[in-house]
C-alpha cells in the first residue's frame, strides 16, 4: 500500500497545551474525532477507526514529540532534532485520540513559560482513500497547520529525503473551475464530480470508437466492397437497358422503312431522333399518322418536279410537317 506522511491537521493542531501560565498538561489531544478532519490549508483526511490508528501507532513502541517537526524536516538534512517528550500511551475519547506525554525538563519549562502553545501531529495516510493509518510523531508549534508540509514517504521506506507537496493556489483553483464549467467558488465535491463526468464521457467515446454500433457503422473494407459491386451492377443494368432500347429503336425504324413510311436514306436520321428523350414516342405517333410515301424505295434519288436534287418531294415535306422539322434539317439528315 502506498502512503504519504502528512504534518498538521487543523483542528487537532489548534489545541492549546497550556491554558494557564505555569501549567503543563500530561494528556494532549493529538487527533480530533472523525470521520473527516480538515486542515486550515484545505486538505482533508479520514478517520475510520481510532482504535486501529492507536494499535498501529504504538506497535513500534513510544512515539516522540519534537519541536516544529524537526524530525521530518531537519533530521533528514543531518541537523539535530531533539525530543521534547515521549508518548507512552494513546487512548480514544469520543472518537478523538489522546496521548499521555512524558515531557523532557526543557520542554516542560518552555510549555510552562508559554513559549509553545500548540501541537501538530505527523501521520501516515493512504493516498487513495485519504484514510489516516498511524501516527508518526507530534510536534510543538506556534503556527499550526498554516504552512503544512506533506512528506512523500512509503510505509516500508525509512531513509527517503522528504519532498514538499505543492498545493494549488486560489487563482489556479478558479482557473480549474472555469475549465470545468463551474463557478469560481465551486466546492471540492463539485470539482471531483465534474472531473468524474469528463472521464466517463472520455471512456464512453473511446468504447464507442473501439466497438461501434454495427446497426449504424460498417467496416470500411465491407463498405467499399458493397459500393464496388453496386456500381458494377448499375453499369451492367444500364448497358442492358441501352442495348434493349437500341434494338427496339432499330426494329421500329426498320419497320417504318419496310412499310414505306420513311425513306431508307433517312433511316439514320430517324434513329438519332428516336434515341433522344421522348423521341421514340414521337416517332411512333408520326408513323401511325404518316402516309405511305409514293415511290418510297427511290425517294432519295428523285428530285422534286421543276427543282434540283436538293429540293424535297411533296412526301418529304409532309414528313417535315409531321415531325416538326425544317427542310434544312431534313436535307442534312438525308444527305
């Protein structure tokens, strides 16, 4: 289990040791009643069981009382950290933890002279649950929980240089709240809830990307395959329709030539007309009402009476009238 060592807790460190000049208490409150305790710097911890903390704290024997957390701050640097007293007993009182202290003569005199008035505990706590696990030491101080330092230390490690924990200042906290869409004065619970919501949305989006709904999405390879097959089928169908229509147009025009309704020389012209949108229906109407051309077999060879080879016969003019063509258009098609 990974733990941290923290110094000062707020309520506990606010306990005055010498209520009157010249008096020195033998019992001091070292941790207030839980379950939650909050320090003046805003940090908070949890006490689940005062008895469990007492058992873990006294497992190694007596705890020491020092000056200004010197054991945690000065001793790792090689400086002296003398004891001010020794805690030989811990007991739970209404959820709070009290300690019996055997003070050193020097400390007892300093307390009697009111040179120190407050205490601040150092303890291990679980980094995840924030549950206090055991007391490490207690310090005499006159500035309880104002510039608290949490020392990074694992419970199984005894020789690690402590590192200071940097707390977020007020402006940084406000900026975080704005980023989360919260008011500047949002509570810690609201901030944690907003962060949890963001994490949940991120996980949901990641899961959706990794396991998309097959009712809405298909793999790109399958999509491309189906698309290609559809394009091929569409092209084949269009080709079949085109060939079928061409056969139908050719048959109708050939029948009109055979029936003497149009001149053989005009066949290509009428084929082109029938291939246009709506042209086949118009040609059918024309053929149904058109007369049989006189000498249809050689219309393209005989000039009109009194005219040159470029003039239209009377039958050809009739065709133009029915088809809505000018004589020049008909001559061009016939040529």
